[in-house]
């Protein structure tokens, strides 16, 4: 999915209004003029209806108003830039300078929302859009000159450019040699560790698989014959980089039990490849192959698991209101999980349309973080729809013995994965570590 497939250079509007209502009116009118197929007044009505359900503010200075319009067709994007800023009732009390309007028939809606949110996590993109003096400049900052990611500005490192290149080249060569010697099925290259993709030769071994958190579209465009595994890097150690890449590759069916992987990686965005690691998939991820045997009954989508890990990771780093936060996310197999659930409070997600309570919607992130202060678990269907929060998990089947130091929250998470095919993601309030449970076992700690 490339952002340029959903927006065009004419789809940039410099907002003059100083009010939220006025900004929506301008965006609706501009969208109707640029893309057609919808009346501006009808679009404004749908934007306001969506906003009345839940604010579309997603981060400081940024909002993503959006509307689902049956029959409209594939999603389209309009960038709205306010130089003065618009009061938006944001949690940080700061005005919004960038409004990204997304309108479509709903088929690709969540995927487009997700890609926009990922794009805005790229360093400097927000600033380059907001401070643009011409619509084309703003469009290129958002979609890239060819719909690709912008390169990261070089950071000051203790090693000069020649030294970094020498170390990366040596690590690259040794990784390829090792993969040949042990007959590895895949070579996972963590592309975010490098400043530029020009480091890689044009002709690559077929077994190369790229791992990245950003520049995904650029990698796919430059190396279309090689798969890309997208993972979150925030708060992730070197060892966890490799583990996450293997887990997401398993979820996508890119790896099999008997295979062996060589990973070439380093510190994300450091500009250096400096590490090589061999992973025997069958022995190190045996629990996931029990997961694989259940495939017919398993409904958890990879992007939902990724999104939950991202949110849990952010909560681990930031906490909530300056205090550590702890919570449980139970993902998938809701038909079975529901028999072991009891509400501790009135369910805050009850009564809302499913489209407005999907964890893939970036505008829900702050709501989820706020509700993480509640006791109990989030229960989420495999497609990302949040069923409940503040939910007590009760099971009669005890999980396998857990490592010492893990309390009731981890025990409940392990137990629910014994009686169902669900995956549980647990954030510890005391240690700020994120654990992933499957089949009663803790299969990863971040």
C-alpha cells in the first residue's frame, strides 16, 4: 500500500478558518472539488457525525477526521494545513496544525488510517508538511517524491561515515557467508539500522527478507521481489528486534518449523549494521507451531497483534499521567473467551458501532491508554474490534507454572490462553515489561 495511491498533489489545502467547524467546512468543500462523487454538505455532515462519537485527534498537532461513505469508492486523502493552528479540544491543550481527511467506502478504511499513522511517525514528516510554503512541497513531504519515505537526517555517531560503512559491509558479508555455511532458509536484514538503502546491491539473494518499522513502501518499491516484515521498534532491545521479526514472519506464514534464519541487524536508526544472529525457528519458537496447528480455528490478524504490542510498548515507556501502568489485552477466539469473562465495571465500549471501536483506528490510541488505568482486561476480537475493557478473566484451569515474580495479572493472562486459542499481551505495572502468552506459556518478554 502506497500513500500516493490515495492522495494527489491537488489534494492539499491551506486552512484559513480558526475554528474546528470552519476547518471541517473548508476541507469538505475542497475534497468535493478535488475528488468529486460527493456533495460537500453531505460530507461535512458525515465528518461531524464521526467527530461527535470520538475526537479524531491522534497526537500533538495532528488530527485525522474521516468518514465512511457507502458507494464512494476507494479511500481518498486530503491534507489540511493550518499555519495558525485550530483549537481541537486536544488532551495536551495544543492547537492542531495538520488535519488529514480520509473518505472512502470503508473497504480499505482501517488500512489507510494505519498507513497514515505510520507515515506520521517518521521523523520530520510533520514539520515538513506544516512548514511547507507550497501545496506540492507539503504533498511530497507526506507521500514522498515517488510515494516513498524520506531519508532520515544523518545523526552524529562516534564513528565517521567511512568507518560505519566498513563495519556494516563486514557484518553484511559475514552474515551472507554464515547463511551459506549453515544453509539458512532466510536472511533477515534490519533495514532501519542504515541511513540509506543504497548500501544494498541491486541484485540480492532470493532468501533476503527485509525487516523495518519505517520506509516500508520504499523498500517494497526498490526490492519488489523480497518480502518485508514490518515491526515496531519503540523501546525494543537488540534481542527483541530479532524475536519480533520472527514472530511477525511466522504470523504471515513466511517461516516454517524446520527453517533456520540469519539476522543481520544493529541499533535502529544508528546507521550501522553490527550484529549477526542465528535463530533455529523450530526450537526457539516451538509454542508458535502449536499456534500454527490451530490455524483453522485461529482468527487473530497479524496487524492487530502488532498494533497491541505497539500500544503496550508505548504505555511501558510513558506510563499514564506520570505513573506506571499495567493491563492485559486478550486477542482473538472471542467465541471461547467470552465464556470466561465478567465485567467489573460498565463496559465503556458497549453500544458503539464496530467501525468506531477497532484498535487499528489511530484515534482510539489515547482512549485505550486512558482506560488502561482500569483493573481488568481489554478483550479484542481477532479482527481488531474491541469488545470490552475492565473485564475480569475467570478460568478454572490453572496455567503451567510461571517464572517467579509474576503476579495475578500474568496468571490470568496465561490461564485464558490455556482454555482458548487467544493470545494475551500483558504490561507489568511494576517492571514495565511486556509479556506475550500463548497456550499457557510466556513466549516473549519485551
